[in-house]
C-alpha cells in the first residue's frame, strides 16, 4: 500500500467476485495517522443503481435498476458525518477488507476502533481503493454520499471453505437493526422485536464467535434497556 497518487483507470482487480451488496470492513487513515475501522456495504457494479441496504441500517433510496449507471464500477454509500466520510474526503482512499468473523464486523459497525496497521489480522482478503464522490444528498434528514471505489492494489491472504451459519447471518441482521433504533424513519418496537428474534437465532444456531459478537452488540448499543420489563431475550458473554 502506498500514499502515492495512482490512475484509477488502471485499477487492479477485486480479490473476489462482488455480488449484490457485500458486507465489508473498511479502514481509513485519520488525521492522527491511525486507521479507523468501520463497516461498509459494497455494491457490485451491476447492483449500484438499485435499491438496497448499505450495511449501516439505512436504504440507499436511489431507485433505478436496469443499466448500470456507474460504468461497471463498485460503489458504497456513507451516511452522516462519519469518520469514514471525513477520511474519504481527506485522503481519497481506504482499504476494503473481506472478513468472516462476526466479532470483527460488529466491532467495526458499532464501536470506535483504530489500528496502527490498515489490514486487520482477521481479513481473508483486502483491496486498497481510491474513492471518488459521484453523488450526494439527503435521505430522511441524513446526509448521504455515494462513492465510486477503484481498486489499486489487492491481495488474498487466506482461502477458506464457505460455511453457512444462521447465527452469523443473524448477527449481521441484528447489527443493521440496532443501527436503525435512533433513526426516525424506522419503528423502534419492530426493531426491538427483530433483535429479540436474532438473539434467539444466535442462541440456537450460533457458535462461540457469534455469541461473543452479539455480546459486543449488546454492550455497544444497550438495546435491551429499551425492552419492556416483562420481555427478555437470550443473553451472551463476551
């Protein structure tokens, strides 16, 4: 990885095939020269103009479909005045990382985490990208900016055999639900009901990583404090 300028038209390849919205972790270099860690939904090029979820709990709301409006380029959307948005503005680049550990994803999504190195130990693959703002606006009063992502360097660090686990999927969905709790456009009671269901799914189907990830989510969002006194959900230890 380098701080030198490069030509995005000579972009490297992504380390894997993108499909739909891929939930990733992104690191961006802050003014303190440390790397901020956040969750980021990456839209595959042929999905970039369609309605979808960007991994931060809000719909992109751009509509579309059919022909790809971004010329075959993957995109991502930032919401609000986040560290990722500021660092994209300041540096014009970041490191997209593909992970399978739900604890890494939850920490990225709901906690403030900074690292000395841009690539996390749990990343199976990564792509350094240059970013270009291609759209901006507001959705339900929240600032929204869409970025084109141009890979300039990438690597596969570890190849893994795919494994489907309902517990891991429930952790991702719970993270999205928890991020929407303070968004006026969403019904809080419905979100709390979803979170209870996802906790029950992790209790039945998840392993130790999923349980630990849900415990991190509990501590960071305190969603259980919003449940009625007579309502409970499975609890997990970090």
